[in-house]
C-alpha cells in the first residue's frame, strides 16, 4: 500500500466506525423511546427522541429536503477535495473520517426516515446525536491543526 493510501484508509475506518456507532445509538433510542418522549438524566440533560429536519443542531430546518441534501453532499465533496490535495496533513484523516461519518450517519436517517433522530438534549441547546458530535469534533480538529500549522510557519519564516 502506498503512503498516500494510508490516510484514506484510516479516514474510511473512522468514517465507518462513526456511522456504525451513530446508527446503533439511534436504533436504541428509536426502540426505547416513543417520539417526543423524554428521560431526565441529570442537571437538566435529557434523553429525548426528537426528529430533526435540518442539518447539525437543527440548522436549515424547514429549508426543504433538497436544500439539506444539497448542502450535505456539497460539504462532503468539498471535504474530499481538500483532503485529496493534502492527505498527509497531520490528523487530517481523523478529522475527515469524523466529519464524513457524521454526515453519512445523518444522511442515512434522512434518506430512510425523512428526518434525523436526535436524542441528547441539554438545557438551552438544540438536541443532537453521535453524528453531530463527530462532525463538531472533526471541524474543531481541522481548525486546531490549521492554527498549529500557521503558527509553525510563522516561527519558521524570518522576521521582516
């Protein structure tokens, strides 16, 4: 296997793991809770079976299925393109795997049910799921890696 293929393989493994974990968690919620049912966990945090027609954290809800699908597919295409340009970027495979896995996990719900199952419902924040957590962590990791690269480049460049 070439060195360039390794990051892609790792990203696919992470992506697959996120999709499986997400779908198993959602299946457990669907099997255990009726739509709209809530269970108080602690400090206002609830398990709740909520249908989300938007993207992560309910963004673009009510925007229509076509818009949400187009935004998801466009984001995945952009992510794949950026990753293909520099697959050896440190932890890029992890960030891409998390984001793609989360997007595909939510997309599976949308295609199957017309909405995403959210179930972690903290106070004063929209309900979310494992896929949303993966997307958020992946984006945060991409940003962190980029900031570290820019700082390293600034230290290496001579002062003017």
